[in-house]
C-alpha cells in the first residue's frame, strides 16, 4: 500500500505552476498545438504526483 505525504517546497511550487499552466491553456481556443501542450502538461502533472508517493512498510 502506498501513502501520500503533503507536498511541500519545490514539489508544491512545481505542482502549482503546472496547474496554473493547465488552467491558462484551457482558456485558449482549441488547436493541435494546445492539445499537444496539454498532453505534455498532464504527463508532467502525473510525474509530480508520482514523485510524492512513498511505499508503506
């Protein structure tokens, strides 16, 4: 089982930046470029969340 700790420091700032970028992107008109950037941001968001998961003993 895994456990999540509260994000802090650089990890928290990185998550906040990615979330803000996703929100700004959603306000843009649909385009292939927007879709590509959105997919990259989602990958980064997932990586940041996976970095915060630790295996329970």
